[in-house]
C-alpha cells in the first residue's frame, strides 16, 4: 500500500501544478512515506468523458485513493476553479474515497487573483468526498521554475509555505495511522 497518492489534475504533462505536487511528495518521501502519482493524463479520455466507472484503470485508481493514508490534490486554476478533467476523474471515484484522509490541496495560477480558488472550489469538493483538507498552498506560475524539477519552487516565501504545509500533512498522516517518523 502506498502512503500518499498525488492526484494531478492538469491535462498537460509536466505542468506547474504537477511539479509543485511532486515537490510536496518528495518532501513527504524524505520523511519516510511512500508516494505514487496518479495523473488525469493516465486515463483514456473516453473513460473520463463517458463516465466509465467499470474501467479497469478507474477501478484501480479508486482502490489506490481509498487505501492511501494521505492525498495531495493538485490542479491549475481554470475559470476560477479546478480543471474539468480533475472533476471528471473525481466523479468516478467511490463516494467516500477520501473518507478520514488528510488532503493537501495545491493549486497554481497566473496571478494572486485566483488565490481563493482553493477555498471556494477545491476544498468543498474535498469535503464532499469526506476528506480532511489542510489549508493548502496556492502558487503563482512565476514562482515555479519548470527548468528545475527537483527544486521547482523558485520563490523563498512560497517554498516555506509548501514545506510547512507538507510537514503538517505528514504529521496528520502519522497521527491518523500511527506511522513513526524516520530518523
């Protein structure tokens, strides 16, 4: 079983939101947790568009998400919310897929004007799936350096926020599952 599942909601490979989520995942992995990424790009578009609940890939993703100890849900801001393709995937997961699971929301956007997309769009969706949402991190596109995937957060203040939120996320997982810390 994987400790943390990253759900990447960007329809673009190597997106800024995916880089930010993978960075948080790396920070968690450095603390001894196992991490696996599931991207919306991993699925056949027909499975998502035609709501194929019985698709083997969708069923497998649902099992992985439901058994994870923690989730990182990442999306770029599209029209003041998360991506439609992320919503299509989440609609196909079991209703209680996030139940009692700490969730770290991460969103990226072109300007600080979309900062509240986490609170007004992504967090209500996480709550509907019965997840326990952390504060989350919003990153402006210019704070992410796509040329440095190992250290993609180029802004010091933003880096501190994502590290702090990831540490709180790891602590929530440990509290919920009595996972010891790595020394």
